[in-house]
């Protein structure tokens, strides 16, 4: 069982007393543990150590809803609950609670493969109370609020649940990566801290509710950070259901989304969604993509609805597409099976034409219930591909929800630029695309928001700002590029100024019955005094990729600046999470060079694993158990040499030892050039740590695609397109299969440069996150040719009754195994080719081996290339074939023809 712990207790001062005293006379009786009155069953019973009760750490910590990380290399356990982090080295009497050393009178120890720890230290460190009943030999643990839900402060309101959830099967791997989940953001997004996708076995749904959803361990759901109005998420191969079992085929599931409230708000759970069974998977290549719905007119029927979607990648089995307009209230239960049941009057057919599609529906168009499409009803659109036999091949993810005649489209910001040196809003220029139907709006409104506030900035907050904090922009029928006014304030009412990081939003202002709509945030921009400003990076993300306990565990990826001509370098800055909200560009520029990682520009987005000696901006070594956020500082060059631009912060990451698999070491390839196919390539690498590993996957990537090859891409590679290597602790040396393909499923071409990556696959139990190596050295498979003989002569020796053939060997004959000498009737000689020579066998050619012999005599007992005996009165020409030895070369070479020779025996 899992019980929630009050964050108020966790934040309180932790008082660590001695271990739990129990009389030794009672030690022989079994010791039991209860949590909030419910017995706790563990696979290793509590034991006594002196006068202290020792309990299995993982069982107790997880019962207290803490996340447990085990680092094998240092034999250290880390438990994390809310803002409290406890670190316990096995065998030591010194533990760390939130980076403060605490003494224990009994060290943690290993018993039968389980880490045993003093009970009172653990429970009090995690904010619980401990009692001892001598008569029953029972240890009772009480959390302050027992089964209190996630909400940790008095509730001031409830968040709105997401309107619907659509779960689609998009693959054939038989794991979580087959499952794609789409849902809109909560209507009360400002009160939401995150979303959680929960996959529940269909047999468990009757007992699954908000309380049980809130008690699901973190390893058994997928977190979706807030930041969009619509979400489409593909789960991971190692994703688990709420019972902790890996998601697998032939099991029926229902999908839920939990909108988790900020402090003071109660979380909300969606209704159970459509049963999803991975046993009925379809190819992702048969699934239409990027389905979008737009309101483009005012006819109060289907003519107002424009639908766009991308064709499937392989249309060879597709004859048409079908567009389904589903009332959003039914969207959560609409699946491939339901699509197949819809009457033909209630969907729109679209003929394939080899292109992506955009079309307006008709006035007679009906939704899937048979009702004419009308204003004031929320719709969601789906598209299926259909075979020539009428079978539905794959259902798209849901489009955005759309209510005709009510909401207008949101603008799309294309660029924000620093264009002046005024030190106010006049330096900021905003470019955005107009909406498709401007007849429904009176104009646009521009908001400048501090980056630290941008995640929570929504339509409700924008609408509440006074006129000094926005700038109205007229509609013109064209896309707009607007320089802001000097008097414009940011969302906090402060002057817009240099060295502050901002993001921009643009609102469409609806008229009449049409409501406003807010754009997504722009990229981050920081104004400076330079006339040319280096652009900031975006998409900064972080991953725990190894188990060294230092910077090598931290992988940072980011998108390059838009104009790298103005960039001299990037600096990766690791900031303790508690300091990140106050970390500004000014502070970033002052960080010592020993406390950041320099990254050169190379024209591509970057993925960097830090060094073992990497330090955070305070000068402390990067280590496990500390929460960090990462920023990237773009450093200007040339005309922008005095400028800098700071990215937004990454998500928070706390390095630990048990979640991420280890990256392999010493990855190299060697090329034998023996067969001119992938089997020539031998891959070698050394596993860093085989604990918690299920297998390795060798993945071949074209060199020109390797810089953008990421862990996410590696995780999605089909099993047919990688080479599996069994788990091992020893160095691996293995050749690729002759028929190996690259990661896209294409044949490995000759004379094309490739690299190899190795994906370390976590077992999903000890470790749950895969790890991708850096690229190997390049390799190229080539056709190696031997040289052809020269100076081939054919001479008739009538006295001996033979035609003598002589030739010169090539200067480099090291790759030649033998020579094949043949006579061709002169009538056929002009059309005789290398392919013809390669097909000859047996007596139709004569083989010469050795390093010096270069002559052969053909008598009337021999045959020509056609199998006919050598005859008098027939003219022949001689050819000599250099036969490759198959080791140093694989392609033969044919000489030119000799002059003709003819026997005339008297």
C-alpha cells in the first residue's frame, strides 16, 4: 500500500533520534510493521541489530510514497519525497538529509540482498511517527494525514478535468511505444502543475478513482509537463500500467489523465477512456498524421469547417481516406472499431492523390451521430486510411477541439527580434501570421511576459491585464511585423528593458459572439544595447543517462540559435533548482569559466554529455541527489560580440543511480572489405555496467543524419532495423549481419558513409531509462575491384595443334586468387562481357594459379566458352579474367580481347 505524506511535515525540521528500543527478550518473536493501521508485508522481515529494529528500506520508503534509487557502484540509497532527499550509504553511520549530515548509531547493512536500515531514523526523516507495542511486537508508523490526497494545503478550488482523452494504437512493438494518447489542456490550466497519463487494466477500472490515481507510484505513470493547449504523447517502450507491469499486447487497458492541481487546488481525473488492446496493432505507416480543424466561414454548417491532414507514409495499400467529425463529448470513446461502424452518410471520403490534404466540408456534412454540423457544438476530427477492400487501416490521433461560430483561431508568432538600442519596448519587434478568417476579429493584442511567468500565462490572465500592459495591433489582411511602443509595460507592469528574459504572446480579439484566442509563447528574447543581438537557444532538455555519480550522468540537448553567424559559442550552465528562478542573464555572464561547459557551434542542434569534472554555477561538482535546472547561454560574435542571450530553464532533474542505463564505452568499427556487404563491419564496445540491462542494440545511421540522432529516435527503431546483442559484462566484438539495414529500414548502400550507435536497453525493473552511446567512427562499404591482365595474345601453333595464350599480370596482383583463360569465337567476341565471363564454369575456361605462370595452350581436346571443341578453320579471340580472392577484393576484372588466331593443321 502507498500512503501520502504531508508536505508540511516534510518541510519541518527533521529531528533524528536513536533507533527504536525493544527488549531483547522479545526478539525471538516476529516483528510486524503497520502503516496507518494497515499491515506492511515485505519480502525481508524486520530484524534486530543490538537494540535497534532494522527494516527493509525499499518496502518502508515506498509505503511512505518516497521514490527509491539504488546506486550499485557506491552502494548508496537515495530516497526522494517532495522537497526532502535522504541519502544512506550502506555500512556507514552517517546519512545526509537535504545535504546536511546526520549521525545514526546503527549503520545501514545488506541482509539477504536487501538494504536494512534503522526504522526510527527512516520514518522520522520522512516525516512520520513511530510507535512500539511490546505485547504484540508491532512497530506502528503513522503519517500525519493517513490517506489524505495529494493536496497539501487547504483547498481553495478544484482544477477542471481534461475534456476528453483519445488513446490510439500506432505501432506493432507490443509495448508502450505502440500507444499514443491525445488530450486537451484543462480549462483551468493556470491551476494545474502537471498532467499524468495512467494506463489501467480494464479489469481494475471499477475500483480506480481519484484517490487511487493519486496514490500510483511515479514509476507507473507518465508525466506530461504543462505548456500547451493540446497534447499528443507517445508512451515509451518501458512504460508501465498502474500495477507496475510493462504495457504489453493482448491486454485490455483503459487510459486516464490526471490533472494535478497546484498547492491549494484539488486534482481532477478524467472518466475511463476507450479500451485499448495492443494485440490489434496497426502499422504507424498506415495512420494519417497532423489532423487539424479550423473555423473558416460563417455559414453555420459544415462549410465553416476546414480539415487538414498528412497522408500516410506508404500509400501502396490505401485507396482513400475518411474524415469523421465527432462531437467532442464522444471523442474519448471514438476508436478504430467505432470508425468502422459509422454509416457512410456520416463521414467524408477523400481520394488519395499522393499529397497531404486540406479541404472544406460541405453544407450537408454530418457528424458521426448523423446530425448536421452546426454552430455552438464542440467537435473533434479523426481521419482513417482505407484499403481498396474498404478496410480501415489506421486511425489518426484526435485533432484540436473546435466550436464553430464561437472561438477564433490563434495567431502564430514566427519571430521576435531585438531591433534597437533604446533600452525599452521599441527595441522589440514581433512577427506573426494572421489568422485565416479575420472577419471574426477586431484586431490583435500583443503581450510581453517575463520568461519566469510564461509557463502560467493563459487567456484568462491576458484578458485581465490593463491597457498599459498590452499593445493593440490592427488587422490588415496580411501577416504582421510590428515594433512595439516605448510605453508598453510587461505583464507585471514593469518597463521593458535590457537584460531581462521575455516571451511574447499575441491574442486574436473576437467580435460579436466570437471569443478571444491566445497564441503559444514565442521563443525567449533578452534585449541588449547592441544593434545586433545573438539569438537564444530553445528546447533545452536534460536526461540522466549513466551511473557515475558526476557530470557524466547529465545529458543536455538544445536547439541551436536561429542565426549562428552571430554565435561564437554556447555555455551550458547547471543551476541548483532552488536558485533557478532568480538566475538571470546578467548572472549567467558572470559565471566563472570553470563553472560552465563550453560548446562550439556546428550548424546543428546539440546533444552533450557533461564531463566528470563538470561543476554547477556555484562551483560545486555536479552530483547525485541534488535538484538542478539547466540554462544555455548564447555568446555573440562579430557585430554581436558584446551580446549574450539566455535560454529558458530546462525541467528539473535530480541525478540518481537506478533509473538510467549506462552508456557503452570504446565504441569502434572496423572494415574487412571482404564481402562488400554489412558483414564486413565489425562493431566493438565495452559495457560500462550490465546491472539492470536487458540487451544492447547496434543501430546503423547515415553519417549525414547522425548529428540529429537522439535517444528518442533510437527507442523507436523497429526490431528489424537494429542488431541485437545479448546482455554481457565482457567486451563485445560482433559483425553486422549481411542483410543489416539502417535505422530507417533502408538497405546499407555501398560508397555511403555510416556510423553506428549502441542503445543500452534497461530491464524496466532495476533501471527504467535506456541510454544511447555517442557515434562510432565512420565506415564505408565499397566494391573492391582487382585489375585486369594486359597484353593478351593468342597465337596458332599448327605444328603442336594448339592456340597458345600469353598475358601480363597486373602490377598489383595481391588480391587476385587466380586467372581464367578462355577462347571466344571471333563472331561473338565483340559482345562478350565481364558478366559472361563470371558465369563460365568447368572446362569452358582454363585456370592459372601461381605467381609467375602466364600461359596456356588450347588444343582440339579443349572447348571454347560455348562448350564447343576447338576446331580448325574457326577464328578465336582470347580473354583473361582476374579472379578476386574474396578476402582482399570481391569484384573480378576482364581483359580486352586479343587479336584473333585460327588453327590450320596440314
